[in-house]
């Protein structure tokens, strides 16, 4: 997220300088950078929590037919 803040601010100052207000560009760019960083962090948590856990002793993903009898 700190990288998003820095890159957002850098790109924001460039875009803001081009469009006429560098201070506003820094503020908007930094906010977007933090937002994207939080979004990527949340996506990583969702992907990590969706990983299948192997069945005990098999080393393979859980097989419903073996588990349920």
C-alpha cells in the first residue's frame, strides 16, 4: 500500500501538472493508489482462503465420495 501511495502521487502530480493543478493530482492519485492497494490486498486474502485443503493422509484435494462414504 505504501507503494500505491507513492506511485499514485507520482502519476497524480504528472497528470495534475498536465491538466493544470498538480496539488489536486497528488491528492487524487494518492487516494487512488491507496484504494487499489487495499483492493489488491483483499483480493489476495480471498484467493488464499479459497485454496482446497488436502484430505488427511492422501495429499490430494478432498474427494467427496471418499469422505461421505
